[in-house]
C-alpha cells in the first residue's frame, strides 16, 4: 500500500515537473482567459466573477497568506540582498536563469490556481449532483434486493 502511494506521488511529482518545464506561461494565461470566456458564456458574467473570487480567496488562503508561494520563489530565486552578499556571483543568472525559473514557477502556480478554480466550478454542481444521484442510488438498491431473491446472490450459509 505504501509502496503504491509512494509510486503515485513520485509520478505526480514527475508530471508537475514536466508541466512546469515544457508549458509556456503565455499559453497558460491564454488558456485561462479562454476558459474564463467559456464560463462567461455558460454561467454568465456574475457567476463567473463569483467563481473567480471564490477560487482566488481559496488560493490566497492556502498559498499566499501562509507564505508558501513566496517561500517557493525565495527558495529558487535569490533576493537582491543575497546576490550582493555573494561576492563574484552578483550577476550570475540574473538575465537568463532566474527569469526562466520565475516563469516556470509562475506556470506552476497558475496551474494550481486553475485546478482550484475548476474545483470551485465543480462545487457549484454538487446540489444538482445530489438530486441526480438519488434515482441512481434507489435503482441500485432495488437491483440488489432483486438479485437477493434468486440464485444470483451467494448464500451466507454457503
């Protein structure tokens, strides 16, 4: 069990790294705006605004106010003070490596925000899902009772 969980987590981490390294930050923003336009067309501007605000509030509560987002950026990109303290390495990666890492981190955080926004959109459908799920549950229970009355159901005595 723990081996499968560890393997699944490693695959998920590999997927996150691949997405963050190969997906353009411009493309993720274009995708997000196209998805916003589709949501406006389907739900309307008011509901889309409500979904965006809720998703932003959840994202801020989980990652911004806790300092996780800022800590990840600080872990990979040195501050100006840290650059000045490293004599001889002040300008290493300033124009090429660290902007690339920052764009990859932006892709990562945009993807996480997009996942939260999609989760928020799915939460809108839960009341409808409960109403639609009730007939399926009743049907399943009825089919189970029917199968208990004939030889399809194994006997507890056997």
